[in-house]
């Protein structure tokens, strides 16, 4: 009798029996596909996903970048509001700061899952294409995107802070908690702020790098990484600008303090952490393989 034809091709893989002898185990083509689908993406694959994302962002019109950046600034302002709500819900204790730090992730969830333009995300996505094909044109496109997105982010947080300060949209009790949380942006000197911003820039760049390999786990990843930023007291240029602008509108900080005491050192640190550290290390991992 003829043997029935097999629907699937068989492949061979090393195996070891109970006596320690090595042999070959048959696996079907479907099983081989299952193995491939369950494997984590290789580093060059993640690199290419992030690089292509940067290429797409640099090719977008300025108007699109601007309004996406403004939306991100408005969205990120909800991080401070969520923190204040959580802090207001608990009595003072040693763990209240940790609980309120979870609220910091709300704005980032809105921005990242909504595909809005956030400056610190672009410290890695835009830099990788520039490194891959170094040219004056790409440098110009990256600089244009950085400038437009950062100013748009500031426009969004500036408006959100004014809205919270001059309208009755939030209760006086919540506003007091928002102000209390915001004071930390001016607690440190210039150099210390730079170092705290380097940590935040590195963490955000790591978040962007990890997202392509977390199928279905993006929400958890965003919450964990951004909660660490808040709980660690690290400085994020856009989320922190909401806090700095709120203190400015409330008359507790001058324009000079906002620019010189927060924006300049935090911007330097975020760029160093996201670009000079993480993006360069990410590129160094794959530059020989990409060749």
C-alpha cells in the first residue's frame, strides 16, 4: 500500500535522547514557522523599524508636524493632572509619591499610542536615518523636524498651563497639588538638571527602541518606563514644561527661570541621553550587520 503524502515538509533539528546520544528530530514546516514567529526580533530588524519611522517623520509637511506636536503638548499635560488626582486621593505617606508617579504615564500613553509628535521620541528616530546616510540634506531635515516639534510641544503645554491657571476647569485643591508637584523642576542646579535629563532622555529613547518588539504589551511598557522617570525625579523637556509654565502663570517663576533654569539644561540633557548615548549605542550594535 502506498504511503499517504505528507502535507508539510519535514525539517531536521538536533535532539538529545535520555541516554545522552545526539540525533536529529523531525519538525514540520509549520512548526518551523511557529518557532520563527515566537522568536524575538533581531536587533537589525528593530533598528530598521525605528529608522524607517524616522524617515517617514522627516518627510512629513511642516504643517502636519506642527499640529501633531501641539496635540502632543496638550496630551502630555494630562500627566501632571493625573499625578495631582492620585496625590490628592491619598493621605501623605512614604509611598504616595510612587502611587502618584503612575499618573505620569497618562500623557505619554495618549502621545505614543496616538502617534503624536513628541520631541524626545525624535532624539532617536530621526538620528538613526541621519547616521545611516550622512548628508547635509538629512541633517537639515532632522533639524527642521526638531525645531518644529519642540516649539509645537511648548505651544501645547503653554496653552494647557494657562488653561489650568486662569480658568475654573480644575478645583483649587487639585491646582494646589499640581503646583506642589511642579516645584521639583526648579529644585536643582544647572548641572544636576542636565544629568537628571540625561537619564530621562535615555529612558524615552529605550522606550521607542523597545516598542517594535512588544506585540500587545505597549501599554505596560509605556507605563513602566515613564513611571520610572517620574518616580526617579528625572527631567523631561515636554512634560516638565507643563509644570514650569504652570508655575510661571501662577507668578511663582519668571520667564528667565523657566528658560535658563529648566528649558536649557533639560534640553541639553535629553538630547545627550537620547542621541549621544542611546542612539549612538543602538547604531553601533548593528552598523557592521547593516553593511
